[in-house]
């Protein structure tokens, strides 16, 4: 039952990508993008499409897709970290609706690009099933259905017909999500932008971003526009320690399961799945019939430190396996073959943003709180319009130009974030005992994008 490997199943199942050379020294470009994950590569993709003459470089400290873009759970969803009510309060109801519509459209846009560019990313738009397994969860789920136009309620039998989980009272379902192989997608994007003449330099660690230039350990890159696309690794840049907090999410994966077992589990259309607990979990059926399952629960590390050793939390991996077996007892005896993790970027107000300061030429996108596979696509198209000076429906969305306040200095940051993570666990336990929506969760909702 234990996991034999501590690297992602995506790395074991993605076609290799020829390495890109490090930065050769001081150079000049029109646009310099820091980070070769989804945000950086989508920006390069759409910008090179809009203006093939524009000289673009992408700088990566490790290798393409090294961060969250190549390690996530493979959900390409319409989820946005700030809630509809938060968006509506900040910008109005119509703008909140427009943001959600743009997110839903981004799911289809990722699928369109995969099909048109021949990127075999195992894209399957089966939607998301969010199980309801307690009375408290049902209260939240039914409220979500009432507030949404594209989320519908499924009764217990209908929910179990999609995913035969234990103790199911019902579920919510939205069609706006696709399961993907994230590393296949990010490597496929890298190939396409390189074919268009975009320069990608791996093993080129950026130390600072300034107006008109990027400082790296291998030389200085001068550019009219500099885009920060570093997500959870943003605190490693000079002057950016408190911009986002790097929070770890961990994942396990099973061996390929038999058709007979899948007939007893479900997910026939490769629907993604979760439930309505407070401590986030997420799962999908992969194209090669594995079950990939992840969740939060790993601690935040003092000073926003990021270390390879933080990808491994045996306690959390064990908890994920236990949670999955509680959901799906059919998996008893199945071998878990992979376990891995990585950090995602959380802004202080849980409000993702994208923008460009025309006075300095500094652009950015991030703060996705783990919902970045489709949001990065929207960011790339939005940055294209901002950089080319084109006003559009995208540049009018409420997340454009949003500025989150900085996280508190340490030790307040460490105390607050880890207390919040523990509180979500307490909230779930509270609901198991009381059968009512958690008072702890309600109190913390304003601090968590609610």
C-alpha cells in the first residue's frame, strides 16, 4: 500500500523534452518573461502569435514545468480563488459574472489549443463532481447551487452513478472542468513557442526584477517589458518575500487500475472529483487509468522557505491514502506507486491578479491558490492584450490590475497561515460531531477568499 516513488507520475509518463541552453550572458529582448511554467509559456504563446516580430525570452531557474505547472493534480477548471461574493463586492455583480464566464471559456480555450497545436495533453472535459457526505456539507452545497447558474444538484443515486463513493448523500456538478496531464501540456507549449522563435533558457536563476532589466546568475537581460510569472517561487526574488505565501499541496497516485475495478468506481468520462469538506481534496482518473488524488495539509514553512525536502510529508501522504480509501473502499489492496508535492502561490486576500504597469514596463500574473491551469491561460491572453496596448473584454475583467496587500512579517505569517490550515481540519471534525456548518470555518471565511 505504501508509495514506492517520490516523484510525480507526470514525470514518469510524459514524453521527454530536449533541454534548453542556459542564458549565455548579457542580452536584450523586447519582452522578458521570468518563469517557464503555464503563465510564462501561455504569455509567450499568445504574444508571439499576435506579433511574430516581437523578440521574447523566457527565463527558468530549473527546467520547463519544474514548479506547480508540472506537478499539480491536472484540473483545468473554471474555479477562481476569490469567491463570487468577493468579486461582486470589489467590482460589482456584472463584472463577477464576466470573470466567471472568462474562466469557463479558458477551459475550452486550453482544449482548443491542444487540438489545434497537436499537444497530446490527455484533455478530457468531463466536469467536476463535488460529493456531499454530511448534513453540514449538504447545507453548503445547496447554497452553492442556489447562487450559481452552472452548478446543479445531483441526488445520491445520480451522484453514485458517476462516482460510487461511500456515504454519499448527493453531489454538485459543474461541466466547466477538464482532466489533463499537466506536464504533457507545459512541455507541449514549450515546444510550440520555441518553434515560433521564442528563446527559452533553463538553468538560469533570476535574482531580481527591475524596470527594464532582469538580473540573473548568468547575466543581465534588458527588455522594454518584464513579466513576473513565478507563482509560488515569487518570494525567492529580491523584494518579493511577502507578495505571496508558498503553500504546499501533496498528491499520491495508484498503479493503473483494471477495467473491472473502474466499472465499480465510475468516472467513465474522466470526471474530476472532490467533496464539500473544508480541507481541500481533489482527484482525477488519468488517461492511463490511474487514480491521482491530492490535498492540502502540509505546513507552511517559516520565512516562505522552499526546499525539495518539503515536497515529502509522509504524514500527509498517509492521510491522503486513508482519505481516498474512506471515499472509495473499492481501492482496498491497490498499490500506490507515486507520491509528490509542490508549492502554490497564495496572496494575502486569496485574489489572483494580472497586470502591467505602463510606467515601468513591469507585468505580472499569479496568486492562483492552486487553481492555475486554466487561469494561467486567461492570464497569458490578458497580458498579450496589455503588452500590445489592446483594450478588450479581457483587460476589463476585475482581476486586472488588482493589488493584494503584503503578507505579515514573520513570525506572524508563520503563526497565522499554519493556524488557518489547522483550523480547516478542526472545522471538518467539528461538522462530523455537530452535524452543522462549522462556526470556525465561518469565522475564517473572510480570510480565505470567501
